[in-house]
């Protein structure tokens, strides 16, 4: 593994087999994300993968949690290894870290913050599925933790295109730089 030369980390969030199949035009998102990952690797920027998953029986899922509670039985019976597997088009290379989270934000129920401190990361570049889920929640929490933030909208997707547009154009710019994939890869 090459030494890191900057304080930036690229987060690839929830681009996993159990989720990518639910996104229209997933192949476009996967291609864009693969390009962002390749650019990060050539610049010695660590690529950190974040996946959501649960133990057998999904004991982490509370019925009080509206997002996960309705799917508790489905999660409890699912093959979590298959569900959490990062899509092969953007799979981690040897030495790249995969963090398992238990909620929407990449920080909640994970050791992401420990990994980021070990890398000396102060600037996070966010990509993932979904814009209104993991990207929004992680952006908000990371901003409160004083990280510098960049979002690459070409590498984010949401089941609701209007929600994606509003977040990217109106909400995220208040706390992050929002840059196209082309602009990010040419930086």
C-alpha cells in the first residue's frame, strides 16, 4: 500500500449487493464510482468502504426504528455476507478497509471515526446509495465533527430523483463542496 500524501479519504457507502439492485440505472452509478475510486487510488487517497449489515437474527434492529424495524424479519433471515458484499464493479483492493455500520450514518455503530483518525483524514469525499440516506446522514454528522466535506453527485443515487436534486443543489452546498466527477478527478 502506498503512503498517504494528503488528509483526504474517499468514502464509498452502501454500494453493496443488497442495495445496488434497487437503484435504477445502477450501472451508471457504478461506472462513475469506479472512476472516482481509480482517481483516488492514483492520488494515494485512501478508499474506505462502508456497508450496512447486522448479525444473524438482526439483534441490532429495534422495532422502534422506522427505517429498519419494518424489515427486521427480512434482515433476520437474510444472508448478511451476501447482502453486505460490495458490488464487484467497485470492489475493495487488498489493504482497503471496509467498515460495517448498523444504522443510516456511516458513523453510527461503526469504527469509521477510528479509521479516519488513523489515516489523519480531515477531508471526506462522499459517494453512495442513497443520497437521502447514508450520504445525507453522514454529511450532517461529519459536518458536526468538523470534517471538510465534498460530495460527488455523479457517484450518489437515490430512489427519488427530485429528493436527490434538492439535496445536491440546495441542502448539501450549505455544508459541503458539491463537485462533478469530472471536476473532482481533474483536481
